[in-house]
C-alpha cells in the first residue's frame, strides 16, 4: 500500500541537492549581470501564477530593497482577455513557472517581448514555450516534480531569484551555509511534529508574514489549502491589522512566518494585538518572540533574513505535508488538482 505523501516528502528532501546544483551553476548568471544597465531598465514586471506567484513576491521584494527599481506583478488577462497593447520599452519582464507551459503566461510573455520588453524566464523545463520566448532562461534544475503540490521547484525559484539579484548587485553568496542549513532541516524528522499535533482542521488557520516572510506566508497558506482541503488565509501582518483581525477568536490558529534576523519591530503591533485574543502563536522560523504556550517550527540559522527565508520554505512544506497525512489526505495527489494548470 502506498504511503501517503511519499512523493511530496521525497521531493522536499531533494531540496539540498537542488540548491547545490543551482549554486554550482552560478556562472550562468554572468550572462545577465549587466542587463539592467545595458537595456536601460526603468521598471520590472514579474509574470507568474499560483506557487510561482508567491516566489514572484520574494523576487519583487528583493529587487525593491536591494536595487530600488519599481516592481509590479503582471495581469495576464490584460492581454489574454482584454487584448491590451503593451508599451514595455525599458521594462524587464521576469517570467516564473515550474512547467513553463501555461497558455496565459506564454501569451503574455510573447506580447511583452513584441512590445520591446527584455524577458527573462525561470522554469523547470528548458524546452518549454516560456523558456524559448525569453531572451534569457534559467533552469530551476529541480528535476522531475511529480507531487501536485510544488515544493522543491518553489525553493529553487527562491534561490534563482536570490542569485539573479546577487548578480546585479555584486553581492557574494554563502553557498556552503545555504546548503548546510537546508540539509539540517531536511534531516530533522521531528521538525513540525509538535505543531501538527496541536493544529486542528476544525478551527480557522491564519498565516502571517511581513517583508521577506510574506511570500512564504502566502505559500504556506496555499500548500495547506492544496493538501488539507481547508480554507486558509495567508496575509501580510500589516494587512491583517487593516480589517481581517476583526474575525480573530480565541480558537483561531495564528501562524507567523519569522525567519532568522527578521526585524522584530516589523510585527510587534500585530503580535501584541493577536495575543489579546488568541491563546497561542505558531512561529515558522527562528526570528519570532515566542511566549507562553507558543509553538516554534524551528527554521534555519543563515546569516541574514533573505537566505533564512529561502531555506525556511522547507519548514512550511513539511508542515503542510505532515498535517495532511495526519488528517488522512494524500498530499501527493489532492482531489480536484492537476500538476500543470493550463489557464487561458
């Protein structure tokens, strides 16, 4: 009898190997090192859907904080449904997709290139339509990903995004530390066990993050929804205070994504208000301020918040996997989902 989640589990565990392959291939980024100046790039747009859209938020925050260029997320339907005529001179479009096949992404990328945009893609298939459209393509080097819920490919997208921005800024990369921390997390069998035992499908789950933690908060919510068949909110802590917190009850299960070296002051207001109602906070990562009955899903010990975030993605994936299995679901093949979603 097949073990529930066996494929998803093995793919999460492959992350250190994927990271090593990408980091060993850093020379590939030399080809676009000068693209921002050579193409006189004035703005950046990121094209993605689903899990890849959460990776897009990570890249967005990287470019905004490390380079200062304005970054937006595309609306593919502006082209596929509304036939907008794009004017993308001096614009960089970065397309992110595991499969590189979704028709709306391919259509938009084609229109963007025809509108004078410089297009970079990152996919897990060098022969995909999206890879072929781009001026330059980066392989995720994740190998075949069979589980419906994307894991190692998302982690690869975060790392490729990081290396891309490091190439533009000239920042050095601590490859050994990233790999070592990913291996440590992959080898911790009890990583999320306590959190799984104390989480219930019968009560609301809210996952919050801010800054670099926000993409992983969105991704954690998506992974739990995909694998556990429950509705989960993934929000910015700041946005949560602007309305959704009114639905907070004593039974609400609040997870806060808090990577090592996260500025503590960024979530003080949110945690103070949450603690007035909720009896426990679950922390994903080592940058939180646990107290009382709080539970910590320990993350990486990388030297900065940015790299801690990309390694900590494994923690939220393990939680979604093990929570689904504990709930009697097979996260490898959630009912109603397919591996490649061909939106138009």
